[in-house]
């Protein structure tokens, strides 16, 4: 039981960072949705590349943080994968609240591909 408690004590910074990341994502997308859409997202396929890259980067960031918290590599990879995929799904949900954005399943698929490539890069 003590080992489980120690893991939870080391993992709380990851939860705080994840919550801060979600809040930051919402803030950036809410404040910059118009200019970002005008500058980048009108190009075909750019949206998918951004989702892929963001999920790849989020996966690696969370994986490294979990490793620094002392979690085993397998647990770190699983947790980072689930969290990155949840963030991608949440991103699509919050895009549905904006009149300038649209919800697409392909964006979540692109994010999933980024996570799979992240997993492959640590194997």
C-alpha cells in the first residue's frame, strides 16, 4: 500500500501540469481562433498535421514527466497515451463550441497517429 501512495504523491505534478495545459489550450484557442484560422487552417491538410504534431509532443512531454516522477516506463507510456488521446478528444469537443471551428473525427485519428508514432519512438 505504501508503494501506491508514493506513486500518487509523485504523480500529482503531472495532474497539475495536465490541468494547466488544458486551461492554456482553451485560452489560446479561444483568444487566437480567428487569427490562427486566417493564417494557417485555410490550407488543406494543415489541421491534421497540427493535430498529429501536438499529440506527438504532448505524448512525449507527459511520458518524460511521468518518468521523472518515478513511474515505470510501461505505466508512463500508457498514462501519456491515454492523456494525450483524451486531450485530443477534448480539443474536438471544445472546437464544437466555436462558430469558427468544426468537429472532425479525422482530427482525432491524426492525433492517434501522433500518439502511435510517439509510442514507436520510445520502443
